[in-house]
C-alpha cells in the first residue's frame, strides 16, 4: 500500500475529472488534508486546518449581496486555516456570488467552483483517498465518520449531541469547553479538569513557540 499523498489545492485543480475552476485571485499551494460538505453557520468551528469546505451557497440564499456575510465567511475560514472553499454551482447559484469572490481575492483565499455534473461525494472521495494513501476502505470509513458526526449538528442541541456521539465512538469521555474553560457539554467520568489543564497548557505553548 502506498503512503499518504501530499495533496495541494493546485493538485485538485489539475485533476481534470473533477472539473474544478479557480475563481478568486489566490495561491493554490496550500496543503489539503480533508474535504467536508457543510452548509451550517460558522463552519470554521467544525473544520480542521487544511480542510477544504464544500458548499452550495445555501447560507446566501435570500441574503442581500454584499451585506458582510461573504466577508465573514472568508475571514472565518482563513482564521481556521482552511485550505479552500469549493462552491457547487447550478444548485442555488449559477455562479459564485461576486461579493464572495471579491472578499476571497482580497484575502488571498482560494475559491473553486464544482460543476453541476460532479457530485460532492466524488470530490470528498478523491481527497480523502489521496490523503489516506489511496486506501479506499480507510477513505470510506473516514467519510462515514464525518457524515455521522455532521448529522448530529441537525439535532436540537447539536453540541451536546456531538459530544455524546464522540464519547460513544471513543468509548470514553468527551468534553466541549468554552474558551474560558467552562464545560459546555460532557459525557463520561473522565478527569475533565485535568483534560482542560492539559489543553490550556498546550495552547499556551503554541502561542509562545
């Protein structure tokens, strides 16, 4: 089995079967570590660094163009170190909203279009398979896990539901903390104070390094 592949945004563009096109003025050298379809508000909270976000632009339906929502989305994705935004055209919009392209170009953030005939799962499968070294079974498991966790976000109390699901998956303790250290949700009998202390120490170390 081959090892994991170093995949970049430029590599996605070069993979012609996906039909992706760059519409913002931005470099395409960022490394890609995963792909996720998200239509929720504040998607950056659910994306790990290096991810590419796939969207149909549902959040912009009915929104007055240029009201700041486009710039807020780009700023959040840039802050979360997301590699690129992949916009599926032909669903809600025939082209990427101009205000979104402008905000992305100003931030040097890549926005790519996905053509209507390419389903999102094909992009996700390609990215995850490449990142996992071409192992289709591992890619399938990863995609199932991602979708399973994202489904919890549609529940009435999404954070609590997500923590419960994570605890079940790891068969242990899962905790969600606020920036202050207050527990938002917790499942399991693990040492939550010690966990927070370790997380805080790592955060301080990152800021100092």
